[in-house]
């Protein structure tokens, strides 16, 4: 089973019990979040595609870490004018653990 979820304007393919990193989300370490912007769910031979999102689907995640990503270097150079500029940037990121994916009509759902 896997799902495609939209977080912060980006889409991520996630599976249960997997970790992934996204741009900074508000939440404390250990807090459980419920995300509902799920674009697609694949469960064995069953495929649910949303328009734009699957109605009633929920992705439960736990915040594992709030931190910063690796530093990227930005270098600007203009020829013939002796112009150089170097800058760096570190993006705030959140590491999430997928607890489960639920959707309407799921087998074993009560």
C-alpha cells in the first residue's frame, strides 16, 4: 500500500512505517498529525484517484524531528564587471513517520 500526498505544494509518495522529510510543518516532536490532501491511494489491486483529493482519506503521521536541511551554496557572477556574490541557505525541514493510511471502503474498517 502507498499513497501520494500533497504537503507544502509538493507531492510525496509515502508508505506505512516509512519516514520522509518535508518543508517545515508546525508541530511538536512526538505529536500526531492528520493530513487529508491525498491525491492517490494504491492498495493491492485497488486504486483510488482523487479529483483533486480522495474524499475521506486520512494520512496519520508522527513528527520525529524538527531541524534544518544541508546548506546549499548560491554563487552569482557577472562577466566583465568583476561582480561576485556568494550566499548560503539552509531550509527548515520536518521528519515524519507514517503511522497509517485510511480511506472510505477500506477492508477491516469499522
